């Protein structure tokens, strides 16, 4: 007989050998713990089968010996009393014991030791009378009914048991008999084997508990891991995210709800899937996921439906962004039609924005650049639904972030001023990579960045020291990455464009901001300058019309509009910025659209 603790300490090969000796089949594929339970079950079943014949043998031996030894001489009365009191087999024996106990009390009153023994025997007899009910019926059936019952009882009961015990050289007390006697060992085995099913039940009850403990150690999320699921969730949940590659080759789909940073919504993408579909950092992947299994931490991606809005087979053969051909902007964004405002109408004729434009809004603090950016975003969303628009707010105030999310129709990604610089950099990088991957697939993307000055400051903080410091405390290599960000804007030949409109701060009193603006001054192909003097008079938009313009605007405007704008600019050149803005503001309000405004300028 093996116990569960003993089996658990053995090796798997030893357990397989034990299973073969017991007669178990098909156990080579089982795990160690399952094999242990299988052996225990087999032991319990075999012991239960052996229990019945052992009981019958014990009964037959005793009955046979009582019949053979009926004629043996009687033994002392005191021994009879002890034997009968501890064996307690039949009612007849109990009656004889009572009679003999009374005789012993009358004869041996003077002997104190004997009387104590007799009284103890009486107590034991009285206590243990109700037990032997089943054996009364067995012996009563096998005994022959005779008129002299008392005489036969005296002959049958006392003599055989005493002589059987004497032959086997076993002392009379029952405790010593159970300890030393060889014949009643089946009784002990039967009792032991009857108790074997109990540990089996306990083992069966403890099986799930044992497994749950293991699962809790590895993954503490749910209590019942080994229960068959009521419903299969694999492939039902569809999720979307932007891929961020890890150095080890695998990646995660980051959620836009958490600004593409690490979050509980991350989806694991394996290395084989990345190689199969040719995925890169920034790819927007839509696919099915399944719940994590035991030991898994993330929701794994099991099927890819779309990559950047296209079929995965098409995306696999795309050309990298660095090898695409950039061109001048040729298609203009219509900012003067649906959802337009006074600000967007002025921008549309003085500094038109085309697809693939690299524009910069240069302003002093508190001139309304954020509101102007919001108007441009809403005008593009209203007139160009095919454009994917991202508003990227770096180092801005939290209330402005909330205002943008509520009032702008587009994706708003933000990193507020209370966040560290490395978070600003991470958010900006993932947004830029996402925009590049969309452009590779032929989409038109617009990024509205507020502000590029703060982004350059964040890059300067994160960049490792090169030893060369420019005036204003800027590292010589720190401005390379923000230049790369701003320089990614381009119009792609044969489809796709990336438009970036960024705000830049000037005259803030910081030498660093001046150096940053000077670095970016010649990189853009559209510049919109705001004037603090105009905003101080509460004239909005506070645009300096004379200094604001777009390079190669002849590609964006028709010939008549270009000629009229040249005439209008010559007329405004003699005015100061406040007078020019007041003049245009008064006349553009009374016209329904820009064409009507330009026609009215002829007179």
C-alpha cells in the first residue's frame, strides 16, 4: 500500500514501474501527478474487492472451531468471564457470564483483588452489550435448535475460544490479541482497507485545490483555471492598436486611450507574426485576440484582419517611407467652405495649406495660436473626411487637452507639462511612426503639433551630452530628432501625403527658444506669423498678413486668384500689420465667401 506523500517523492520512472505491477495500462503519456492519483485509485479498488472474502474466512474459521471443540473440558470461571466479556459474540454467552459473575462474587468475597476484577468485568459487559448484533444472527442461524439451550450454550461458548487462544499462545486481553495475534490480522486489514476509500475521496476533493494553488502561484487572476470554459472567447474580441517593436523582435499594440504608452490594453504580437506580415513600428493593426491562458500576461493577437486599413497582402509589398519620392504640394485643403470661420478664410487666401505642406505658425505668447490651430483642424475635418488627422499636444496645459478632445473631430494625443521629457519624446516618436506607415499605404495624414519649441526642449533634455553646447544651452545633436520630425512632412508621388502644421514660440525671453526658432525657420514651406500688437487690440485672428505666405502657392491657387492676391498684397504692403488686418477683417466679414471678397477688391 502506497500513500500519496510517498508516491509524490518517487520519480516518474518508479511510478511507471509501480503502475505496471498493479496492472495499469496506457499510463506512459500521463503526467506525474495524474499517475499518482491513478495508482491510488487502483489500490483503493483492489482493497475494496479483497475485503469481502477475508471477512467470510474469518467467520468460517471461528464457527468450525467452535463445533469441533464442543467436548473440551471447562476452564476456570474467572477466565471465562474475561474472555466472554471481551469477545461478546452471543446473547447466550452474556447470560452465562452474568450467572458466573454472581457465583464468583458469593464465593470470593474475602479476596479483594478477585472482586475488583469481577466488577470491572461486569462494567465492561454492560458497556459493550449493544455491539454484536450482526454476529448474533449469523450464529443463531448456524446453531441447531434444541430444547436444552442453556446446557449447549455453556458447552459451546466458553471452551473453543479459550483453547484456540491457548494454542496460538496469545494472551487473553483483546488489545494484546490485536497486537500479537496472527489470525485476526485480516480484521485489521479489512478495517484498514475499508478506510482506504477515504483518502481517495480526499484526494479527489483536493485535486482541483492543488491545481488552483499552482495556478495562483503562476498567475493570480482567476481561482478556477482547470474548469472547462462555459463559452469559448477565442477570436471573438476584435481590437486595434499601434505596433511598438521591442529589441527582442516581438511587439505590442499600444492603445490610443493611453496615448500609445504602456497600459493594460496592450496586445502581444509574436515575432513570427511580425515577420509574416512585414510589420513595422507604427503600423495600425486590427485583428482578433484571445484571453490570456495560464502563465500569460497579455492578450495575444491570433488573427490579423487589416493593417493600416488595408488587406495584409497589399501591405506586405509596400515601399518604405524613406524611399518614396517627395514633391511640392499640389492639392489645396479647402478651409473656406463647410465649418469655416473668419480665421480659416483668411488663411485660405493668404497662406493656403496643401496636402504635404510643412507649415509653421510663429507667434508670441497669448496671441491665439491654439485657437487658430483648433479652427484649422475643424475646417479640415469638415471638408476632407478622407484625411486622417492627429492633434499632437506636447507640454501643454491639461485644460487645453480636454478642450481639444471635446471640440476637435480627430485623434488627440497629448503629453501635458507635468509629464517627464522622456514621455514627450516617446509619444512624439510613436505618432510620427504611425503617420509614416499610413503614408506608405497611400493615406493622407495631417499632424497639428503644438508646439515644436517644447518638443525640441524635450529632445534636448533627453539627448546624451555630446560635449558641444550651442548658445542658449542646447546640445549640438539635440535638434536633429525634432528636425527629422518636422522634415517628415511631404507630398508623395502617386498617392499619399504627410502634412505637419506646427506652432513655434518667439520673443519669450528665452535664448533657447530663439535658437530653436532660427533652426526651424528655413525648413518650412508655409509660414503664418501672428502679432502681439494685433491681439492686444482684440482683433482676431492676429495674423501679420504681410509676413505670412506659402511657397509655390501658384500650385495651389488658380491663376485668377493668384493675380488678385498679388494686387491685394501690393496694396497692403504700405500699411502696418494692425491697419492691414483691420482693413481685411472689415471687408471679409460682409462677404459670403472668398471669391466674392476678391471680386469686391476690384472696385
